[in-house]
C-alpha cells in the first residue's frame, strides 16, 4: 500500500516502467532510445561498511544503443545533502553494473524542481572533475492532462499528471478526466493508480473530490485505505450506497468544484443543485462545473 506522495512519485514507474522512457521522450524531449526491455533492480546501495544508501526506484533499460540504469528519486523539498549523495549513487551504480546511469528527479514543487535541475559540479571553477545533470519531472513540464482521449491513450501519464498537479484551478479537470479514463483499464491496475493519486494530493479539497469520484466507480474501496475513509464518512453522517445519499454527495461535490474554482455560487444555483435527485443530471452538471466560466452555465442546454 502506498502511504505517501514520495513513495507514489517514484513507484508509478515501477508499476509502468515504460512510462518513464515515454515521459523522458515526450515531456523533456530527451532522445532516450526506445527500450527493448525494462527490468526493476534492487534499490539497495548499502556498502560493506555500516552506511546504508538506497535509491527510490532503479530500472534497467535495454536499448539498441546500449543498456541504461534509470535512477528515479522522488523529492518533496530542497535537500542540499542530495547534491552529494546523487553523484555517489551514479558512480556506485556505474561501478557495480558497468552501464550508464541516468538520474531522474520527480517532484510536485516548482521550487524543488528548479533546485534539482541545477547541474552538480564537483571540482574547481575552471575544471569540473564530475558533473551530474539530473532530468527533472515537475509541475512546469509534466502536461496537465484534461482531455479524455489523451488520458485514455496513456492512462499512466494521466496519473502522473494528477500526482504532479495536485494544486491549482486545473485540478478538478485533471481528476475528473482521470476518473473517467480509469474505467478503460483493468480494475486491479486502476486501483493501484488510485492509491498513487490519493497519496499525492496534499490539498484537502482535491483529496476529498478524488475520493468522492472514486467512491462512485468503486475502485477506491478495494483497498485498506478505504476503511479509514469509511470511518470518516460515518462520522460525517454520510450514507454511502443509498440513492439519496449518492445524490446529496454528488450535489455537494458540484458546489465544491465551483467554489474551489473561485466562481460565485448564487442561492438559486445552490438550491437547484441541492434539490436535484437525478444522478444522471447531476453527473452532467459535475462535468460542466469543471469547465464552466460561471456557475449559471451548469444549466445551459447542450
């Protein structure tokens, strides 16, 4: 079970290793060769001495141009110690496996992404004995996947998008699109991706919206984390599973999306949404709430 955004941000590449090379090629425009095969390796870099060192995720990619080690580090915040440990990881891995290591840093923070992208140069100013240039995946270059067809074509990339862009006005569109796209893949994989996203959503409103979306399609409730949410739901008096309770929860979600996006919600709009018990109609309004320019657009005939 995934318990943190740090774990999810690198384990997604264990779940779908090919996503990493696709992301390098499409997001960062790095001409990484197409792998024939990718295999996960032991992440333990501990030496004989009592010094334990571990990378987050380590993959080996076999390509026509050679074999590469893909070292994925999930980074939540600036940590200057990494500028010493990252060169060590790459040197150690090259010595151990005798193939080229590539460092990829994933983060949800623009500040951390800017810091991590700086080359690490060891030596003196006119001569660098070692230079490490991390490839960084973060909010400024991972695309915001809000188009359903695009999400369905590459669900893992849509998951990475939701994990990376957990804050901001685009979150409802990203999460709603992903929720629909998850229906197109096998339920077991979808349930794992659901956990990854849930672990990365630091914004309480985004997390609540995601859990409500997942409750409707039942993926979320396949895992132990669901028991915690069930208890929270009982404390709040929610009656999941009943028609009336589902309609009420959907109406609350619509209003929350509108408010989250900074749109004014007049009393007449609120009353109409809260009075509706037609789940199909509420679903249409929920989809419109993600893109509406004003709250009254929910009710436009289309």
